C-alpha cells in the first residue's frame, strides 16, 4: 500500500490503481483497479427473482444493495439488456419493480446485473434485506464456532 500526501489538489490516476482520497492525503492500493463490486454481497437460500416478460423464477446467487447475480439455464439474456424484476424470499415478495441492467454473463448461465434508478423505498428495502441476511450469516458462523469449541466429556 502506498500512502502519499496530496498538496497540489490534483486527482490520482485510476489506470492501474484504486485510490482513496481525503483532502490532505491519499491511499493507493496497487493492483486493485479491477474491483467491480460496489457493496458486500450475500447469498441466502430461497432468494429468487421474477423478471417481467420471462416465465418462471430465477435463483439468486448473490445479492447486494447495488445489484445481484442469478442463474439462467435458458440463456435468455444479453449483455446490456434492461430488465425489470421482483425479488422474493421463499415465494414472498420483498422488493418489487426493480429496474436493472445486465452487466456480465459468465459461463453462459451466471448473469450479473446492477440496479438502476431505485426509489428510496427500494433502496431502503434492499439495504435492510442484505443487512438482515448478513446478521443471520454472522450468527450462524458464531453458533458453529461455539459448537465446535464445546468440550466433549471424557469417555472413561
């Protein structure tokens, strides 16, 4: 990591480095220019989306307040395509009418999209949902760690 003082007021180059600036100083992280994620992503069983104009539902692979990835076995989407979707947990709608844009397709079936023009209500719901999932995942990890650290009685 490079830490350098910025006295001339110029901005840092984003060519091959991610830079974080704050008035009198800057942090530069070499090799992290290709960071694509804007927010922490979570996976939770039972998350699915329904996309307008498409039949059935799609399993959500990961979710963040900024976007999501889903599995498309039918290979029915194209890069740059705009979609409108509803987000469900176990067949219960959580967030409706989300506008999104397809930004990546991997291995022909993993489709990533970013949310666009979210209403404040949609933003609030997505933030709350991802935070609640994060809390549950942390609680699950803690329980597993505690169960693993529990001493077993000696068999004598």
